[in-house]
C-alpha cells in the first residue's frame, strides 16, 4: 500500500482509517525507541523499550532493558540520569548529587541521554511522574551515532569543508564559530585526530603529543592535565590465589580519602588478566553502589598496575568509598584481610558478602598537586608556507586561571626552529559545562610548512586540555 497522509476531508472512510493505522505503525518504532517508563509493577528501576543503534555501517538491535536498582537519597532530593552507550545501547545510570535544589549530573563521553529521574528521600518506587524524557531528536536509531560513517578513521575533510569554506577567513567571529562547530562535530562522533581544510584537528583519542612535560594523559576522558598523579596501595600481597576469580571484590581496609579525585583503581596481579575497575560506595547493611567505573582492561602482571576509570571521580566529603574490580581470572597474589565480594560483575546497588579470607591487593591512583605543564604537537605538514595562524583549544580551568598569565600559547611554522611570540588567548564561548573554547591568532614571520603549537601552564594552576584546532593562513 502506498502511504498517504491521513486526511478525513479527502479520503474515503475505509482509506482514511487504513492510513491512520499505517501512520501509527510507521511512527511507533521511532516514538518508542529507548522510551523510558515505570515498570509494570513500579520499583526502584527504570524500564527502557527496545531500540536500535547505528554505529558506522553496523545496526544493532537492542532489546528492552532495565536499569540496575537506583537508591533513594538520604538527606536531600537528587536527580539521576539514565543514559545508553552510544555504540552498544546498553543502559546505565549516572548518579547525581543530593541538594535542596538538585541539578542533573553531566552526560559522560560516549553516552546518550534517555531520562532524568527525580528522587526524593522517601521514594520507594519510580513512576512515570518522576521521569523526564531526554531522548535526542527521536527515531529508532539513536541520534548521535548516525552522523559518523566511521568512529575510527581520522577526521574527514568533508565533515567541515563546507562549514569552513562558507566563511571568509578575515571574518574572525565566523571563523571562531566554524572552528567551534568542527570541534563539536568531531568529538561528538568520536573521530581521531586528522587533517581538515587548511588545518588540523587534535582530538586526543590516543596519547599523541610529541612532548608533554609535567603532563598526564587520561585515556578515559581523552585529556591532558597538569595534576600530578599519586597512588595509595595496600600492603605487600603474597603469592597464590585469592579465590576471587569470577567475583567483584574489594578490600575493606582500602578506603579512599574523602575529597580526592580518583583517576584509576590499582590491582595487584602476578600474571595479569582482563580486569574491570570500579569505585564502590558503602551504603551499609552489606549493600554497595557503583559510583564510577572503567572499561575492561588488560593488567600486565608483575605487581600493582593502574586500571583507568572512564572519567575521574571526585570522592564526596563524607561516606565510605573503596576501589574494587571484577575479573574472570585475577592472575594471582593475595592479602589476608576482610574482603567484600559478590559473584559476577558489579552494577548499580547490590548486596555483597564479607569474610576474612584471602583478598586481592587493592589501591587507587589520584590527582595531587598541579605542576607547570608544557605540551607540544608533532609537526603537521601544511599545504603551503604558513604566514598566519589561528588556533582554538578546548580548555578546562580546574583552578582559577588568568589567560596569558597562567596559560600561554605559541606557534612554529618550521618544526620548532623558530617560534612566534606568545599569542593572545581570549575566551570565545563555553563548550559544555566544564570546557571553554579559547582562541588565538597571529602573523608568522619565520614561515614554513612544518606547523606545530606549544601550550604552557604556569603558576601551578590545575588545568586540562581536551582538543585543539589549528587553521593555517
């Protein structure tokens, strides 16, 4: 049957009814995709209807699913966020912060928003009235994955060619907007660094800079920062098996100092294995909640190693938090201590057992004091001799930062043999709740085709760099 828009004035009753049914059938898949709702018998989970994710040329059908158990806040209301993975469609919950007027937590990189959940201290079952639908656009295929023909190739010149070509280069404001759009588009579809028309995007999917002094690359959040990393490990584990293969476990004695910014979980293993890191909050009564996690990673063996969290986690000022991990095979090494454990991988809030048998050695990596960081790119080959430059960077000021005093930028067109004076940085606009786009431009006297930039932080101010866009001439 050929579809016609339902029109009761022009269609016969039988055809009109058929077109209404046909239209409903066409739109139902789109409208219900990943739709959040209460359970048939409401409880402390949220149900998502079936949907589909298009990643590159791969379409993944995702069955209806439910979140893990969500816990009610203790003192003040809280807003949690239900999200799905941009590649797999798997659901997870980002826990918010209790407050008299709570705000929703940030959407993690690689996730798509589905719903906000408003929780009161007396919430015992989540109903539709507690949910705010946040699905982007609509459609059975999750928006945010369909924009990219590939999530692994370098940045496509075609993605930004039309945008950049539409603005005359002497129009600084328009160029800034074009640069912002290019960064936004490429980060959103998870592209790698690569060439764009008359320039180059650095997106830091890998630790790719030629020089980094007093800098740490965070693979989970894809940033460079100048906060020194320290570790806190428990004891000296002995050889032998902990007997915790196939379990999520933590050491009751290994607690995280409140207020620290944790970047990874430290696990002791003599022979290595694939291990998934978590941060658990002790809710009392044997219950623990996953508040941060990382992807499954290969431990190299030989002792303690750090398994990165997807994003760094700031431990609240009160409460008990511990590093934990899951592995089908932890690879040997144990301590005799009070261990906390459950069968299988961790998710949401779950009940854990405890005893005084063998446990894995645990610790954690955290950010300490800030140093003065220098970042320099590898030389990028320009299509012609560079006589002028414009650079935009995505920057996060963890401490209060004065541009051109605590943060400086300069450029070289001849692979670092000669540098411009420090270019004047200015703030253009917010990129998201954490990062701002900064801009600098200038004339290049020592011309050449081997382009690179240098960014320096000063006065021990904690800062992060997420991406940079360099445009020539």
